């Protein structure tokens, strides 16, 4: 028996699409949410893309049509978090990352600089260099607050599993002997910030994802109901071995009813 939810947090890769491959049930699920005017937000650890890029990809490659308000990235969550803890005079940030992360901090009024930053924020950067990592290390050792956009160790690619944001953060953590404050899934900060944007309580929202270790753990740790869909990474055998189970498990998003039942 499932209850009715007023809002949905939805993962992207593995849940709404599988890389470049479409998941037709996901398109139908999003259209059902839109038809019933149910609030939903794609909550993703991706920090390289702007929300506009995500919207464009969904429309062009997956025939799913949403607007930027439906997209919440770990880059946006990082900027929201840092803006929330920064003192008025703390507006200097050193970022390792790409457009999605940079723009999120610029939009929050931060000055991006290598010189005496108040915050060091590290996300995925496909063009990372020793100089960038050294600059971050020196700034953290000099007292800058250390923020990691997300702890993902790897990112899937056509070549295989490449290093992701977590791997870059762990290098700086090792060099500074300081742990970053991680923002993205399975951490709770991205969940808190997404909930603030949606304007609902955690009891009203269901976390939907294909990855037990990120999506479902994020919901469990945040005390939010979870729906694991077996369209991506996690397998039934893996999930069965976990001590904490998702609230619901389904094979396809077609199997989920939006109504109370």
C-alpha cells in the first residue's frame, strides 16, 4: 500500500534515461506528474551542466519537456549552502569545476578568485590541473572552508568508469588532512535545499531513484520515503542484502500509481 505524495524528487541518469538511451516509462511518468499538476524536481549530483542544459537534453534527446525550475543540481545546492553560511564579508570563492558550478556561485554574488578565498569548492572538472589542485590545497590549509559538491568516486563514460568529483575532493582532503563538507547525494544538504525550493515538508515528498547507494540512502538518511526503480544501477540482489530497505521497489515507473492505493 502506498500513500499519496504531493511532490517527487527524481534522479536523472538510470531513472529518467540511461546515458543516451531513452526510458519510455520515465517519459510517461513525468507526463502523468504534469497532467495531475504534481510538483517534481530532478535532483542530480551533476555540477557540470546548467539547468538550461539539462532541460535541453531532456527535450532534444528524450522528448521530456520541463523548465529550469524542475532541475536542482549539486552545483546549485552548493551555492545555496555556501551563501547560507557565508558572513556578509565572505564573498570570495575558489572553485574547481565547470560552467554549471561557476554560474551558480556567480548568481549568488560570489567573487571567483585564487587569492585568499573564504571557500574552496570542488566539483567535477574534466580539465583539472595540478595547479588547480595545489591552489585549492594551499587555500584550505590557509583556513578556507572546504566544500565538496558531491562524493561520487566515479562517473560512467563510454570508455569506462572515470574519476568523478569525489576523487578530486579526496586528493585535496589527503593533502590537507581536512574533510570536505559534501553537499550532494547521499548527503542531506542537497535534500534540504531542494525541499526549501519546492516548498513542501519531507513527509509530502517521495525520493525516486535507481541507485541505492546515492538516491535511496539520501532519502533514508533524510527520513524521507523512497522509491527504488530497477531501471539502472542497483539490482534486487544487492538491495536485498541491505539492512535498510527502500519504502517501495518497482521494476518500472509504469508500475507506480500517483493516487493513494
